[in-house]
C-alpha cells in the first residue's frame, strides 16, 4: 500500500486541493513549489514543504522513499506561453524531464503528471478521445512533448507514468491571479464586487468543466490501480457549456444583473473542447458534481475566503 507521495506545484489550485485530500486519506505528503504562481498559505500544514524549482537538481534528495509522484507544476497560462516559448519549454519540458529523472533515480513506482486538453486545440472531433492529438499553441505543444518523454522514460527506464489531460478544472482555490484568469473565478470575483467581467470573443466558445473533487477522485484511483499505468486519460465531465451560459448561471446564482464587456478573442484558444471520458470511466471513475452545485461551492469559497483579501 502506497504511503509516501510527492506533489510538485503543491501551492497551486489542483496541487493544494490534492494535498488536502491525500492527507485526509492518510497519506504522507511532501510538496515542492517555487511559489512563482502558487500561494504558500494554501498548502495544508501537514505537508512537508520545500520551496524549490522543478528544474533544479536540489530536488533529487526529496524523492527518497517516495512511492508516487504527482507532477502538477507548469507554466500554464496560454497567453503567457505564447509570449515566451523559450521559458515555456524550459519549465514545461526541461522541468518535467528533471522530475522524471529524479523519479527514475529514486525508483519511484509511478509518476502521475499533468497534460492538458489544449493538446486537442486543432481537432474537430467531439467528444475528443485521447488518440486525437492536434496541439496548436506553444503551451499545448509543450504538454505533448511531456507525453512523448514519459513514454520514452517508460520504454528505456521502466518508469511507470499516468498522463492526465485535464479539461477545465474549477472549484475552491482556482487561480485568479493569472494574466488572464480562468472564467469561473474571474466571473465570480467581478460579479461579487459588482464589476463588469471581460469575455474574450463573442462568448460562444464551449468548454468542458470538471469540478476539483471529481479530479481528485481519479487521482486517488490512480495511486493504487495498476491498470492506469503507462496510459493517458481525459479528465473532464463529458459535457460542455458556452462561456455565455456559464456567465448567466453565475450571474443568476449571485443574484445580480450586470452585463459583461466583450473583447477580441485571445490567440491560440480552441473554439470547443469536450472530453470523451469513456477510457477513465472504464476504470469505475465518474464525475459526480454537477455544474451548478460546483459553482455554488466556488461562489461561497470566494465570498468567504478571497474577496476580503482583494
């Protein structure tokens, strides 16, 4: 039975939520984050935390006795990645290779690492299966490169991996500090402050949103299930909504009637994403939090924990 787990990007949205869940499940957690994007206060106090960069060899000793690694640290704002492809490759590819190398040397049993639904940016096949790889942006291409190197580490060094192509994950602690914040958190914050949020494009882009607790259900499954090893999975809800639809749901839940500001579309964004989750479902996993319930929790969290700090 696995006991010792290491998380990179532990101060981020997914990482801090995962750490909290793992601790509740009885695991011992070591966390790494350079705090360039993450927030130290989000890390559960039970985590043994190290402020380190995933590109540094200083992290190698931290992998001693670790059985499973969750590699979540990345440069992940598409617009920022488009502006600086060299740093994007350095963090997302070289950094990931450094994690694989550290795991290989420490004889880690399995590395569960973050890919992205951005890998499907160029597809017109919906719902999209894992075989449909058509990245367009620098961010998406960096994530596909991670997939290629993971397979190589498995082939040549027998390092077991699980690649997770997250769709649009939302919930408490979602990062609102990015240059272009995710729609859920930015809409909620702006509307709670009675300000007009920005929608890029006409609002008809459609996204597959999946709640953080559902994502963590799959994380827990991936730890001890050997069927998942050396496979890639879509982690989404299998449903999608337009940005306008999301805006109207949030607006109605908060109880305001504020019109958004529409601006020019951002470069590199897909018009539609929609996950084919049949591969993940075949393992017994299923999303269980519906959109409105997830948004209610997110609104309560931002109202009680975020707004007063802005």
